[in-house]
């Protein structure tokens, strides 16, 4: 409760400082609107329903892309971390693709998939895959040998060894990768919607830019940032409930 109150106080001080600086008109109000005008713009988008339709479009694209990128990242991370033949084939390819900026592939993805939702979901999944893969790969690779040796004394089943030892030992690493993937996913859903979208928060920002509505741009950016923080905290809460032994920090 104390942390939450400190958070609210810091936000209140920040908004007050922003309002004062903006009202002083060191910069034109049209270029640097105060939070009161941003709040009015946000309310207008809420009552017209525009914000909710764009919010829905962005969130379902993000959810599917994040799911696909996380599942494939965990699968390949476990495989390359524990199966040498699999690692020798796929690790070099993944390492070549991993340094590519995910934003840079968007023009190519549009050529391949067009401007439909498939292109946006693919770009999000592509970006999320790599942090999840590298974290899971390291976790699977670094499973203590004493754990494996002790388990082999009790069972010869490879499935039991995998599900009882390797997967749980790698899980904290995978979760760390997914948390990074969530942040990257929000970046990618925004960027992918700037090109050829007809809905979504990124699309709404591009429309506000064309109409020179800086207050709307800032309002949508604030919504995007708040959503990212809330999604991360909900993920931490869910993981701590499902796997309390991991004990994720909410910071």
C-alpha cells in the first residue's frame, strides 16, 4: 500500500510540474499541451468509442503475437539447450536472425503478408521470439548436472526427466524472456499499426499526427504505456500465483 501511495504521489507531482511548465508557454501549447488538455482529448476518445475499438484491435493482435512468439521461443529454447543435433542445425540460423531490428522487417512482412492482421501478428511474434528463445536456451543449457544425475537414479523416463527437472529449472529464465517480450510486443504492435492499418492505437496516433492533434497523440501514448505496465504486473501476479517458488518481483 505504501509503494502504491508513493507511486500516486510521484505521478501527481509529475503531472503538476508538466501543467506548470506547459502553461508557462515556453513552448506553444499546440506543441506541448498540458495534461489537462490531454485528459480532455482522452475523454473525447472514450465517449465517442474510438479508443475502445482501437484498444481491442491492438490488444488481440498483441495477445496472439505474444502467445505465438513465446510458445515457439520456449520450444526452440528447450530444444537447442538440451538437444545437440537440434542446436547444431537451428542455433546458427537463429543467431544470424537475432541481431536484426524487428522494426526493419516490417516492409518485407508487408510484401509477404500484405497489410492485414497476419502481417502485424507475424512481426510481433518474430520480435517476441528471440528474447524468449535466448533466455530459455540459457536456462535449459545450465540445468545443474547434479539434478539430472539424481533424477536418473530414480527414473529412466526421458519425459519425466524433462517435465520434472529440465522444464521447471528453465521456467524462471523463460518467464524473464516473456517479460522482455511483453515490452517488445507493445513496441511492435504500435510500429506495425503505423503502416497500412485501419484500426489500433498506432493507427490512432498516425491519424492524430496528420490532423496535428498533439493532445490526442500524447493521450494514446499514455494509454499504451499504462497498458504495458499493467500487462507486466498482471503477468507477474499470475506467475506468482501459479509458481510461487519463482517469486517474481513486481519492480
